[in-house]
C-alpha cells in the first residue's frame, strides 16, 4: 500500500500543535548551525535531552546521529 502524504499532512502535520512543535525543532537546528555545532545539510539531528522542543537552552541540546536520536524513547 502506498503512503498517502496529502492525507497524512491534513490529519497530522497541519495541526496547530504540530506546527508549533516543528517550529521549535527548526529553531534549535538554526541555533546549532549558527554556533557551528552542525553543518548545513548534514544528517545530524538535534537531541533535546528533556524531550521538550521549546526548551532550547544550550545545556538541553546535543547534536546526535539520526539513528541514535530516533531510537531514544
């Protein structure tokens, strides 16, 4: 079965709550780029130690491989 991206966006990614969370993740990524912790287009994720995407304090952020970061529950 093919993945229906249009339906997925409509049901999940377009929700105001998810837009806010995505904005927080993007903000932390931009901050780490400015500080030189990650490079543009790298496959590195920014890990939020406490899980809160709005808590973008440097002590809470850590560059991490996608594999490692997405395996954390």
